[in-house]
């Protein structure tokens, strides 16, 4: 996805909207990397009885605390400096894996499951135990994503376009086209990329 942003902005590329579409898909994966259950073997808990942990944490708790999350992110991000840009898809992958590692250290998935069990999934108790770390993880994800977007744009050597609304129909054509940044299993991806 990082390379797709660069290619879209480069000579013969599909342009800014294609770059935005690829960057949007990249945002999904970086967003997952800052949520401890998304990239964990405990995605839906450790046992069938813990199946609700994912939705209780990421949907109900987050939804119940939107205002606190937004104000926490504003405070946390107000004074931070941008992360140092990287170059190349390897460095982009390493930055994403490093984000995952920081997320796991901040909120170990097993600890999250333990809190969910002890709180019976109650949003207020989940927030009390995990709210600060959740905001920190989201801020870390936002900073990492901004760095990846900025790095790809710089690596492409593209100048900033004038601000304008994107053509939604064109974006939909891009992201529904299976040939545009296709989904692949990790083994397929590994075989297709020059490392």
C-alpha cells in the first residue's frame, strides 16, 4: 500500500485520487496495528466464552467514551513533533510492526481479556482500566500513519495538490477494482515483492 501511494503519485501513475484511495486502505491496517486485539491471536478472546471482548472494547467502550477520546487525542497530539520520515516499503513495514509491538506492550491482549472478564464487559470499568492506554495507542497510530503518508508523498516527489473534494464515484471505482492494491495472503504477498 505504501508503494501504491508512491506509484499513484509518480510518472504515469493514476493520480492523487488513487494515492488517496491507497492511503485510505493503508490507514485501515495501521489503525488495526494500534488496537491490541486486531493483530492478536486473541482477536475474539482466549476462549469461546470471551467472544464478546472485541466488540465490548473496540465498539461499546470506544463509543461510550468518544468525547474523552477526542479530547485526550487533542491533548496528546497538540505538542508532539512529527515522526521522522522513512523511505521504502521495508521501512514502512518495520514502522507498522514497531507500532504493533508498542501497542502490545501498552495493552497486552491477555491483560485486556482479563480486564474484560473481571468487568463483565462493562464499558465504564474497561475505560477506567484501559482508557489512558487506549488513547495513547490511538495517538501512536495516528502519528505513525501521518509519518507513512508524509513519507510516501515525499518519496514520490509529488507537490501538494490544491485542496478539493475527491470524486466519490471515482474513489469507489478504484477501491472496488480487485486489481487496484489487491488483497493478498501474506504468503502471496511475500512471493510477489522484491525484498
